C-alpha cells in the first residue's frame, strides 16, 4: 500500500476540531499533525521512542503526561 500524507496536516476541519474543549483530543491532533504519513485510517507513521519512524495504530499512540 502506498504511503500518503497525514490527513491532520491538510484537513480544513482540523481548525474547528481544535477549538473543542477536549484537551486529550487536542493533544492527539498535535501528535498526528506531526505524522509524516498516514498508512490507513487507523495507522500512522510516527517516530518511536528511539526516533525511528514506525507504524502506530491510533489506540497505541501515547499522549504526553498529564492528559
């Protein structure tokens, strides 16, 4: 499957979603906005703890401490 650009980077809806008062959602969107690629609707290419880009499912993405 070819890799694509992250939807969070280009979606015109993202600004409206960011206005919602849900801090965990905003933190997740910040992480996804930095994703260089989207693999499918639930998997994203994100840097792992060692800095190597890996495939992460949406439910595996860790939010920053405090969220």
